[in-house]
């Protein structure tokens, strides 16, 4: 019998794959192999972030100092490149008339309910957010993906709760356009205080407007999680937003019409256009101390079995590692391998001064220890310092 | 059909987009700021890059600037990838043109252009090599600016907005061709196009064959002369494309 | 009905031979017979229904509205609906965009013909419904638009032309209508098969054509838009530059005959 089995035995050759093939067929194993060497598949060290390059305001209508691009309605923009990923953010604006009724009806994000619930939430009602639409390009058409929806919502909430955009900053200080005797138009703005007469006309204006900001964020060449790239790009873009001055026509500034409908007479206010000035603009006054930058981390358990064995002292190493599993913190997740094999994540939004705006922990798989949270908070602060320094250049 | 899209955060419905006045801008607009020098050859500056988008099969960036226009387009090619459904003996191409940041063109005009481009690339790509597969091409008009100082009068402006898209078409063709080459998809020849007097003609085979003609305005008397001008421009663009691809190739081989 | 590979090859060879042999025995420049009915929709200002011999059918209705022409630049607006196609389908949007360019003011249409007063003009809405179509419908639609616009009667203005000083809206006569006199452009579609050019390609001819041309004819001459158009997905190829010239010459030669026959309705 022994002879028979010996005859039928097939010699099994170990199959070896080149690293890039292995990375495709078993990303987890490939990641573990890399980690055991102290590096990641993207050749970064555990706590190394990708460098970013940014271009601010190159797409907006205020690119050139002394002229505006008349057809362009982008108020602020940013292009952020991080590794291979490119995030293009453009901020556009709209104007909404502030009468208390319309705000209550239309703002369905629950600000008013919050107002009633607690005193603390009351603070939040003084802040506004931006309406982001995120598009992650991946060669598909049709409805937006879950990822895009989640990121958009998270950006909206985070901007609101970071208290970056005070509602005050979005108030329209509407000017009045009047026709001069020679038939030319001139626009007077309340903040260009030249004469008191203007203030009088301005006082008569009972209606108020505020700006609404929209962000369109396009992510090209997505290689890993993109929330923090979108957030950082949005932060840069917000910092260079300029709001055009707006004005209304003198004749319309307090126009009322009486109309009769079915016997009853009612006063309606003429709807008229509020126009934006082509050239004059003011920078958006954001609360700069609240500007914060995002960073993400992953926690992964090193799998002792998939360690690359060093041929010289293979035996001892394996013996030591088998007993306890070791968790490590990885900063700035990128590449498919890391995204699919690292489930425990920490996401931090922090300002350079050490104000923490958001901390999200997702524990799935590897255990997140308090030391790791501390470490990630510290790293985030350093990262925020680095990123905020880029703006000044 | 005014249904609010609940999947996206579009902001309050009562908000109106900003409307800019156009009465008092003329003086600032007249200043030619940062205009490319007139003596640069034919006033065209073109910058081409390939292969910088990771999650697609081939990509290209075309940035063009001439006296009238400044444009930047990103093209991404996904495919050949398998399609669902019954067997097809040859590949299908779909081209999507996306407005990008500046919502400048009507969607039906963009669709018309993408239909036109599909016609061109149906004849350029060797589709019989790709049975049961689809090639999806996405063109993003990232940036597009009219450098010409325009007359403020309403009439001339409305005329201009109509034909503006024809300046873009040659660059769309250039960038799609480059992206296809970058994706390693078999094409019959490098397709290119030129634009003259609002006429766009796209060629292959050194100008021996036309693959597309687009004319939005003007009379047809000059059409046949425009064809020759377009051909000249096509040759220049094609040479640039080839040198760009060769440079990329030599970079790749030297780095690996 | 789709043709087999062998049938397609046979058809291609016969169309590409000199002289080309078309399946229905037509000459290269010959149209298929069409039937047109006009002015049959009582609630619109003008209407027409066109039926081609292969069963393609299209209905056009013309409606009008008074607008301030300093605000509205475009005085003609085309809307296309093709049965069985979504509103955002490629073919629908392409044809809409093309026809809007064909009928845009300043090009093929003399907008002064629509002017009522110094301030106001008629704006014409052209609604196209393609009930069934087998080949590229743009030529058929343009014939239908042509005959619908030529059968359009608009209310007669009785108020003054000069209304810049007096703030008044145009008022119209109760019964009298005025015939709309604009010369809408026509759109021709040509198929390129080998080195031959065929006017008004039928469905099977479109299926094997190497390329197609869309040429606009207005007021006795060729105007823009001019386009090349792929008539199918499988057989598209480049064509020789002189074919473009030949196509233009063919339209130049026969378009006036088409205009004459449409006018004699």
C-alpha cells in the first residue's frame, strides 16, 4: 500500500506570483506582507501622509486682480492633488430672500426644531452650511452612489457643526442702483459710507437677503477613501470665496402694488431681481479659527502567519510573533488593498491650534486602543498645522 | 417635472442663482489681460498629458489657449469592459460630455456633440477587435473661457454662445484620441480635427479621409476652403499628439 | 427587420457599385413618396402630418405666444418627442438641438417677420411628435415643420406698431388671421456608401451606409448647420473629401425641386 500511494503522489510545487499579481488576487495577504517589512503597499511608512499640492482660486471669476471673467459664476475654487487623486472644488452662490416664513418652510435640516430643544443647539442656529454635491468619477452614468451621498451629507453636517460659516457672513448688504440725470446707472452700497442720504434709503428697505453657497466637488482618479480630501479641498476653497456685492433697483426698493382678487384687495410686493455686481466683491468672512483639516487613520492587526520570513532568523521570529497579535496605526489610507482590508478606522477633523471638530471611530476587526486615539489626535494636529500653512503661500 | 432630487443636497428651493448685471462692465472687459502674444504661431498653445487618472484605463488632459478661447478638458476611457446581455460581434462606444464646473452649455447641445463624437470614433476605433465589450469615454469640460472681449450688445452675444462649442470639438477629438491610445485601444489612425470659420472637420489618414464635419453657422461658400485650413490644423495637432505619446512612452521605458 | 450579414454585404455592394442600384429602384437623388396633410389640428395655429412610404409618420403642431423680444432672443423653439424614446435619449436630444439651430433667429429665419411691435414679437413653439420612424427622421421632421409653418395663421394685430412710448400690450383682431410668411429651412439627409451618395436613405440603406451628411437648405442656398452623422454603429468609416463636395452639389441641384413640390401643397 505504501508503494501504491507513493506512486500516485503528485509533487506539489508552490506557486509564486509576482507582487503586483498577488496584490490583485489577495490584497489582504499582500498588505500583510508589506506591513511586515515596515512599509505599506504605496511604499509609505505607517504614519506617513501623502503630500498634497493645491491650487487656489484658479477657476473662479476673480482669478485676475483687475478684471473679472464675466461669464464665470464660480466664487472660489480649489484643486487638490493628493497622490494620484485629484479633487476639484468649485463654490457657486445663490441668493435667497430671508423672510421668516420661507426659511421655516424650506430649511428641512431641522435647525428650527433644534432651536427649541436645547440652549446649546441654539448656537448652531447662528451658523450656516454649504450645500455640497460630490461626484466621484468612476466611469458610470446614472444616479449618485451611496458614497457620494454619504460624503455630501457628512460634509454638510461637519461644516455646520464646525461653526465655520456664521450666518452673519452670508447676509447680503444690498446696495441700491439709481439712474442719474444723464441716464447712467450708479450703485451705492451701504458699506461704502459716503453720504448719510444713502443710509436713509437703505433703512427703508425692509427685505433682507442672504447668500447661499453651493459646492461642487469632483473627485477624479479615486484610489482610496476620499472624505478627508474633499473636506480639505472644501476648506481651501471656502477660504478664498469672494461674494459679489448685490444691489436692487432704486425704483423697486420699496415698491408695493395693490391688487384686487375676487373683491378683496391685497397688497403684494413686487417681485424683482436682485442683481450682483460684476466687479465689486467682498471676501467671505469665515471664522478662521474654526478652519480645520481632516485626516483618517486605520488600525490593523498584523497577522503573524503572513509575515515575510527572513531566511536567516526565520525560526525565532515566528515563535515570538505567534503569541501576541500586534495592532498598528496607519495614517491616510490609500489604495484598494488598505481600503478593503482595514475595517477599524479613526477619522479626525482638527484645526492647527488643536481645536478638534470631529472624531469618528469605527471599530470593526482590530481593536482601537486609547493610545491609538491619542496618537491620531496628535498626528491630526500636526497635519492640520502643515496643511493650514499652505494657504499663505 | 420639477421634482426635488432627494439624493443630493441641493439647498433651499427658493434660492435663486446669482444673476450678474451686465451694464457697467465694459471698461474693465476691454483691457486685454494676459492675452497670449499675437505673434505666436497661429495663436494656438496646446498642452497635452496622458495617463494621470488611476481608476480608468486611459486618460488625457488637453489644455488649449488661443486668442479667442482657453479650454481645459479631461478625458477618461473606461474599457474595454464586458457588457451584459446578448452577444455582440463588435464593441460599442459611448461618449459622455460633462459640463464640469461651468454649467455653460445646454445638455442637449452637449448630447448632440457627444453623438457626433460617437459617430467619429465609431469609424476610428477598430471595434471588431472588441466583441461583447463596451468602451465608455467621459469628457469633462473642466475649464472653458472666452478670451475675446465681447461686444455688450445682446445680438452678437447670442450668436456667439451658439457657435462656441465648435471651438471645443477639435480639442475633444484630440483628447479622446490620446486617451484611447493611452488605454491601449486599437484605433485605425490618430484622429484629429481642425476648426476654421466655425467649420470643424475631422480627418484620419493624413487628411485623405474625413470622419466628421460640423458646421453651426456661416455660409457654405467658404466651406471647401475651410476644409483645407482644417486639414492643416489637423496635421499640426496630430504631430503634437504623436510626439506627446512618444515622449510618454520613452518616460515609461526609462522609469521601469 | 434586420438583415443578415450576407444580405447586408450584398446590399452594400449593390449600393456602392457604379451606377448604384437601390433596392427600391430609386435614382441616387430620388425621394420616396410622401403624403402631407396640413392644418388639421383646430387648436393650434398651424399643423401638419407627414407619412413616408415606409410607414414613418410625424405630426407637427405650431403654437404661438407674445413675448418681449428684448428679453427673449430665440423666437422659435422646437420640442421633439419620439415615440418609444425617453426625453433624454441621445437621438431625441440631438435632433432637438439640431432643429433649434436650424430654426434659430438670424440664420434660416427672418425674425422681423415675427415682430409685432417695437417691443413685442410672436414666439413660435414647434412641437414635433414622431409616431414611427425607421430611418433617421430629421429630414422628414423638417419637411413637416416646413409645411406646418407654411400653413400657420396668426392673429392680426390691430394696435399700433410703435408702442415704446405708450405702455400698452398688443391687441388682436377677433377673427382675422394673417398667414405667417417665413421661409423655414429644409434639412436633407444623405447617405455615403462607398463612393456613392444617396439622397433620402431608407432604413436598410442607412444600415449599411459608411457615413451620412446632414445639409440645411434655406432661401435658395445651402446654409449651416452642416453635419456628418453616423447612420449606424457598425459600418461607419471615413469618406473622401470630394464626397462632401458632391453631396453639397447634389443638394444644390435638387433642393429647389423639393421646395417647389412642398409649396404646391
